[in-house]
C-alpha cells in the first residue's frame, strides 16, 4: 500500500465505525442504503474538497430572497419538500420560524418546508436514529461538539463551497474551528453558547453574603473555592429549605448528568490548563482526550478531573443544589445562583422577561484556568439529502443578518457572527460585553470521532457522582469504558 492511500483507508475505517456506532445506539441491525451511498470513503476533507463540485450562483443579493452568505446555485423550480428537525422554543419563537418559512416559500412556492420539533435533550439521539435509518430530514439541528463524527461518518454535507469567505470568517474563530473538521465547515453555527453565573442579588443581600463580581474582565470572576464557600454561606444564612444556593441544571433535559458537554465538563476542564506541557496532568485535564481522539485514560480520570468532580459532588452532598430536575429555580426566586446560558440574562432585560428581584451576571468560576465551552446548536445538512442545494439555501436564509438578529432578540442567544454584534445596540452594555469576551475565549469539546460514545458514557457517570458515587473510581471505570467504545474507530 502506498503511503498516499493511508489517509483514505483511515477515513473509511472511521466512517464505518461511526455508522456501526450509530446503528448500535439506535438499536438497529443495519445502516440504511441511502446513508451508505452518501459519500466515497476515499474522498479528501481538505478545504473546499468536499464541496469543490458546488456550482457558483449569483452570490449574496442575487437570489429571490436574502440567502445571507450563500453563493451556491439558484434553487430548483421543481416541487421539493424540505424536512427540518429542530428543538422546540417558546411559542413566540416557534411562530417567528413559521413566519420565516412563509416568506421563504413565497419566494420559492415550489418548496415546502416541514419541520419536526423534539425536546432539546433528545436531539442527538433522534439524529442518530434518523441517520441510521437512511431516511433523515434534509436539515437537522446538530451540535458542533459532534463535528468530527459528522465528518468521519459522512453524515453532514461539507459547507465551505456554498458560502462566501467573508461570511465564514465572520463566525467567531473558536466557534468556526469547533464546527469544522480537516479544514471544512460541517455545521453552520446557530448561536454562541456562552455560559455565565447568574445570581439573585436580593437573596445575597438577605443572606449577608457578598455576590460574585460583575465585570467585563473574564479573569476577575470567582475561583471554584470562592463559589463553594459562598454557596455554603448562602445555605447557612438563608436557613430556608425552599431556597437553594445553586439552581438545578437546565442543560439538556435538566438535572445532574443531563449534558456533560455544555454543563458538567466545566467543573473538570477548568481544573486543567491548555498552556501546560502536553504530558502534564494539567494539560490532559483540559484536553479531555488523547491527540488522536481515541483514548481518555489519563485524561478524563486525571488528578485534575477527579478534583473537579469532587468539587461538583460537594454541591449535592452538602445540599447546596437539588439532586433532581427542578425547572426555573432562579426565575422563581428559589435559587441564589444559576450556571446558565447568557440568553437568560438577555431575556431578563426585556419587559416580558424581567424577574421580580434584583439580579446580576458574572463570569463562570475559575479552577486552574477559566474554561468556557462553545459547544452550541449548529444545523447540519444531511449528506444523503436529495435536495442539498435547497437545504443549504434554507439554512443560509435562516442565518441571514435580519433573521439571526430577530432570533437573537426573541430567544436571547448570543449571535455566532461578529458583524451581528456590531449591528445590535443592545450588545454595547456591560453585561453583553462580558458575553462577547467569553465567546472570544471559549473552547470546543474534546475532539473525538467517537464523541457520541464519550458523551453518552460521561452523562451517567456524572449523575452517579452527583448522587454519591466515588469520583475517582467512577472516572477511572468510565475512562476504561470510553476507551473500549473508542477502540472501534482505530
């Protein structure tokens, strides 16, 4: 075998492993023929390679409707139905999307859009089931932490050739990198996942506990030790069983172990340091996976990782936060603190969302470093779509300036592109500038083609730790489990 053939064979093995993983997760015996035909294992993933056959159309401003940064072919005049699977938002935001579909179909009356709404935490599972069946929606809401799997499994269509360079470089660099593999964009970042520490100022005043610092300097937040000390003081001084120091997680479907990437991984990865020596415990704690993405022993069970989970377990063992799902605690006034998306802070500033208490926002606490995870919603176009141009154009339309700004104002999320921030007056305030600073400093999830397996093994491990399992033993056994799951990608 010539050396030039090795990358192609490697990619083929990874792809088949990804598909087997999907089929096994979904409980299916085989992967459908539509997926098997969606790409050649030997294809290159170099910049533009996957989309080099995309014919250029008139480009921005040249279509029947504003398709944002789209520069692909004009859309077909034949009857087409596009299926779009996404999470359900509030009724007002769902109505916003319905209005966008109406405008799109008015410009292209031959294109019908059918959407399927599923609970947010069920999206990864639903996507896997659809892909394994070989009959997936044309557009599915994915997440950029799964990008290596989308690429290796030929699940998502590479998008570079469909968009102008100006549009792609407008996406915040850390977010663009997290949504890319081998130089090609596979997910179109939907918004920027910026996690912050929100707090009820009135409860802190009542408990006579100093609140976390309100600052635009991301390095000036609390340490993890200061957070835990404040939570203990809040519990003692409030002395009210109906009020908690920290709100129950609202990530995923809620509660401990519901979303390792966007929630619990903070407590581990903040105990590491990306600038440390590559063979150090500090670096491995932050990296979360070996350089080839195929081993986690020594990483997820490092000394720093174990300490991170010990800190996390303290929240539950000392009764500082609920052990189950309790929705809307911060808004209801029954929690003093909440680790939450900055979208909540944006909504709190609206007339309709203004809470009945004084509130503030602070950077997430630091361990050895400040860690911010940019894993966020990112629609993908299924590689097996029979209407790829139209599917990409729909996503591009939903992500044009006006529609993204409208969504950001309705849902409160932080836009994924720098130019949108400059267009929004509301992002000139101090709290919003903190969000922008955090977005620029965020990092992606550990890069592994087997992130589906990794993610789903860590969730129950984290929950078990929250409920009292030994952090060291649990992480060590989970590391072995994940290594076994990742072995099929070798």
